C-alpha cells in the first residue's frame, strides 16, 4: 500500500538549484540612468507631438498629469525593459568579443 506522501512526492517537479541558474548582471546606476533617459526623452517628445493639440487648453498641472499618465507606464513596462534587454545582449556580445581577443 502506498502512502499519499510517497505518490505526491514522485509527481512534484524538481526546480533547478539556485546555484545552477545564470546570475543576472545588473547594469551600474549610471548606465540605468542613461537607459532610462533614452526611454523617457523620446516618449515625452512623442506624447507632446500626439497629445499636445488635445491638451493645449488644459491647465499646466492637468496637462502634466495626462502626459505622465501616458508616458510613465509606457516607459516602465515597455521601453526600459526593452532597452535593458538590448543592453544585456550588447554587454554579452562585447564581453565575448573581449574574451576571444585576449
């Protein structure tokens, strides 16, 4: 007779050990600031080009609220992650090139 613990233990998937996972290299604070600026500046410019005519008659505080309500989610959820991914791929490629040249 098998016990419930014995049957459930054999069906539980085993997660890879934390030591086996590839370490994530976090860019320096200066590089993250540059990448964030590279996302924010064009996003604000595009938002002003698209929404500017529609928000021109609003008070400054309300216009700023509308712009930030559009720009911040776009930057946080789409642009910065995309730039971090490109940065990581470029860093890996440059790192591989440096190791091969040495």
